[in-house]
C-alpha cells in the first residue's frame, strides 16, 4: 500500500502541526516516521519495498499520507517531482505556508538548535551564508518545480496563520480536499518551538541519526533530555531594515503564490509596503 496524498512543505511552516491534526482523524493514516523523505536523496536508495513497509497498517483508511518538506525544497534532487509522479501517480498534495520572513526566523533558530550553523552566528550572517534559509520562503518557486507533473486541482495550500486562527474551518477544507469526513473536529496540535535549546556539540552530532536506529519514543525522549542541557535559542531581535529587505526580495514570488492560491497573502500577513 502506498500514500494517496503528501504534505510536501514548506519547511518550518507548520507541516508537523498539520500532520498531527490529520493523524488524529479516524479516516487518515500518517506514516511513522512523519518524514520518510523517500523521494529525496535521504532514503531513495532504500527502495520501494522499504517505503511500502511504512504503510502496512494503513488498510481501511481513506486517506494515506506522509509529510516530508524536503520534497519541495531539495535543489540538489530536481527529479523528486517525477519520482513521485512515476511512483504514486496523480495523488493529492498539501502545502502549508506562513509569513515568509517569520518562516526564515524559525528556520534560523532551527538551524542553531541542530548546530547546522555555529552557536552565536548572527541572523544576518546566517541568511547571507546559507541561501536555503531565505530560499525556502520562495514558495511559488517550489510549487513551480512540480508544475510539469501535476495539475492545479491536485494541490491545496494552507496558510498557517489561518489554520491557527480558524483551525476548524481551515481543517474542514483540508478534509474536503482529501475526500474524508469534514465534520469531525480535531484539536489544533500546534508544535511549540519557543523553548528550542542548543545541544552540547558531541551529543548533538550523535543524536541526528537516533530516529533511524531506535524506536521513536526512545529517540524522542533522548532528544528532549539532551536538548535540556543546552542553552535556549532566543528569537533574534530583527532589524526592521533587514526584514524589509528580505520581504522586498521575496515579493515577486509572493505575488505568484497569491495568484496560485487565489488569496491576497500580503493582506493576510500584513505585508503591505
């Protein structure tokens, strides 16, 4: 058995929240782990049999899915959209977005937490040195990579801020898109990242592979315990000029995304210049 829908991003925009909410719906089966990342280079070599094994318990569910943000932002693997098309056919795609600069800030804190960038790296330096922090907020660009292989009606875009503010109606729309009972109410499972902490250097590097070698509850417990040993990753006090410059750079992409979803996203995110 294979998925009939994917949550494909965006990175640090609420994919975990959406996946957990869907996983609480009785007609939905979500993979464990949440992010198999099969179609990217992370696990492609494991083969289709391995991927199918993640959905062995999905029988009887109307909607079967997984959530791997790496599918939309993986410039080193341009073949991801065609891999998905060839393997899964004309499935449905969920894509969740958030105010683009806020997403970059969240991604920056996440990178510090995982020590992908050294402790003490300033926000401005990180964004300058690591284009992916900024480019993961180019939502339209990421969707356009899939354009040759999918049709518009295969996509449903969720705005994270709308999900948080009106989760019942927004989630009902997701359910209608997936063809499942939209009258079932699911609580908002909003992940809390306010207490991100850096990890001690040696343990940080060894924790990255825990999910693949240990049962998930044990791996999660280990991450929480060791994470508590580090110092808190504070939200940066962002210079308004830097925020404005990033937003100006992203405006063309934002406009294309607005056309795709049929919403004035600049108004929703209060980004009027």
